[in-house]
């Protein structure tokens, strides 16, 4: 490493550490600011809703008074209504409380005796009046057209006989604004159009969060919501898109929260200057720490090089010894594995020979019991002939015995044909009878398991060997019976269908299934998923080899815990003949 590299690498490491520290510190500080803003939004929203809820029921309660209802019907009762509203507003702490008739003219007010009285003023253009007259209740925030004082208006419809009116309470929310400014909070409250009407910073007041559409400007002017304020020239507060209730403003980051009722938006902001200062401090600290560590690493590297020079020869020798030891260990392991494989192959061959001897023995036994069974059937037939016609009970018992003997004869017949070696020549066979014969062969085993394999029937002409096809199907059925043994919902179904010039024979069971790792190996010789001693692992391998001679194939699909489906595919005899031609 050159001197230039040794000087540049520590500086580069310090720069990278400073950059990473800056990014991480900025994110952590930004998350802390966001959490603080969200907490401020939660507390502020509760304070705003509590202030509004304090006066929400006031119009309903005051409207139940007889003096208010009388003032709607009789102008002579207006003076009593004025004094009542003045008293209620003073005790409740409301800014104003006034009564409007059905034409939108104020007929009684709590400020009836003060300058700027609402009495006689037409407020029919106000949304809270039209909402209350139509729906029973109304709410609206606006600057007062009479006093110029902003407030939140809550209105309730009052009915006195056939006369209707609206009782309105004006809530002054400016104390909240004064609290925010006193605490130095960068908090603001905007209406549904995004116009800020309460704000901690004075320069935010009556500014839109986003540029207002001409339709919204026209409606606000018609409703005289912010009378005397030119909203069209007010610059928007937020810049950039709003993401996850977060946005940017010229001085930092802002968080937004929606109030459910009324439809307002609450905003809390914080400058980014402190966040940047904290991130820079962390970056400088990380750079200094990186330089210190780089110096320590350099000193350690020099010491390591000195030690390495002294120990290089011994390390090389040790490496050679280690490599030779590893080679010897690998050779020993390879020989041990070869011995293990040889021993396993010998055991498999011995077991295969035992199974072959057992097959020959079973063939001999079948041959030996065939003649006694035939003699027993003839004896029972002769006994039937000697019975009197009225001995029906004995006749029925003899018929049952003969049926059992015929059943044993059918079984021995299938076993004899199954055990007989078949010539390699192919012939035209129908798969339907082959399936039926294979099912009959495994019926004793199926009764032991407690399941009856089902076959809906069908026909398909293929070029194959009948006995060898029976051997394939018996192997598949025995595997299915082993898989469903002991399960309460055991089912085995055999289906035969023709598609795409091939016959597809499927054996489906509801057993325990095959693990995904074992599924690719189930057709390998001597591979078995059964416990030790229950199988050689040759059934599927032999079946695939037999099917390959017939030009067919075997595929296995399984879902562990649900079952297995083995599909045998053979070309139809017609398709083979056409291909040969």
C-alpha cells in the first residue's frame, strides 16, 4: 500500500462515518420531532373539542325556555328574551347568544344593549342558519359581519307552534390561540377548505394550506366567511405533497390531523434547524471517532505485519500439515462411506432374495390349495344334490360355503396369474378390466385397513402386458393402503380418463402425504418413506421401469398431511398405430 493510500483511506473512512452518522442522527431526531408533533396534535385536538363540546348543548337547553318560544310568536316578548339570553350567555361564558326568526332576521340577542348588537341583522346567508332550518342543527366558523370578531357558531332549530326560528351560540375560540402563542407553539387550526383561522404564529392567520380553487374562493366570498380578508392573494403555507399526514413548509416539517366534527384540520409544525444541528454534531463526533479508530487500526496493522514476518515459515508448514491431514481424513471418510454403501447393498440384495423366495413359496402354496378348494366345491355341490327340497336352511348354509370357496378360488387365481412370469411381447389390452383385477387382488389388505378402493369404470385400449400392468397397479394400491392406514377419513380412488392421445390412470389417496424433500426421490431404487423393515423402496422404481417399456410414464404429486396422487400415463393404441404408420 502506497503512502498516498495510507493517507487517503482514513480520511475516506471518516467521511463515510460522518455521512452515516448524519443520516442516522437526522432520522432519529426527525422521528422524535414527529412523535412530539403527533402528541401535540392529540392534546390540542382534545382541547379544541372540549371547548366546543362545552357549548354544544347550550342552544338546545336555552331554546326550551318559554321566553324564547314566546319571542318567536309575539314581538312583545322580545325584551324578556333579550334579558334571558344576556343572563345565560354571561353564566355560560359564551361570546354571544341570539335568536333568529324564519326569515333570517335576528329578533333577540345577548348583546341587545351593547354597541354592535345583532338585533335586526339579516343572517339568512350564513350556512349555519340554512343548515339548522333544513336539518335541525348547523355549525360554521366565520368572522362576524357585524362585530368583525371571529367565532364558531352552533345553531339549533326552535319551533313554537307553527313558527320556527334558530337559536345560535357564538363561541370565541381565540383564547386557544392566545394559549398557543403564549406557549410558543407552532400550531394552527384550518377549516374544511384549508384556510387557517386560528394560529400560534401570527403570519399564518388566514392563509390557506394549499392554493384555493376558484370555486372555493367564490363560495367563501358568497358566505362572507372571512369578510375583509383577501384569500386569493394569501400565499399557501405548505409546500410539496402531503404524505401520511405529514408535509413540508418553508421553515421545517409539519404534521396534520383531521377533526371528526367539525370538519377541520389541525396542524403542528417544528423548524428543522435544531434537527440539522444535532445531525451535524453527531457527524463531527463520528468523523473524529473514525479517525481515532483508523489510527488504532494502523498501529495494530504495523504490529501484525512484524509478527507475521516472524511466523510466516511456521504458518506455511502448519498449513501443509493441515492440508495433508484433511486429505487423509477425507480418504478415510470416503472408504468408510463406501463400506457402508456396500453393506447396505448387500442387505438389500439379501432381502430381495428373501422376497423372491417368498414369492415362489406363495405360488407353490396357491398351487397346493387350488385342488383342495375345487374338491371342496364339488363335495358341497354333491351334498346339495342329496338334500331334500324342504331343507332350505341347510341349502342356504351350503350356498354360503360355496360362495366363500369361489371367493378363495378367485383370489388364488389372481395370485397365480400375478406371480407367473409374463413374456416381454406387448398386446392390445383394455385398462378397465386390469384395474378391476388389481383391486380384487388387494381387497383382503383393503379390508384389514378398513377402506374400499373405488373405481368409476372406464375403458382405454393400450399396447402393454396385462400381468405387468396389474403388478404396477397393485404396487400403487398397496402404497396407497399403507398411506391411509390408521386415518379416520381414509379414501382411495382410481380414475381412468383419455386426453391428448393418452390414457391417464390416477390412484389418489387421503393419506399422510410425502414431504417436499422426499418427493423427488420416491422413484429412486431402495428409497422408502416407510419405517425400517416395511419396504425395500423398489415398488415405484420397478413400476416406472415397466411403464417405460410400454412407452408410458409415472408422476407423483403430493401435499403433506392431505394425500398423494400417482398418475400413470400410457399412449393409446390408436395413437401408437398412427405414429407407426
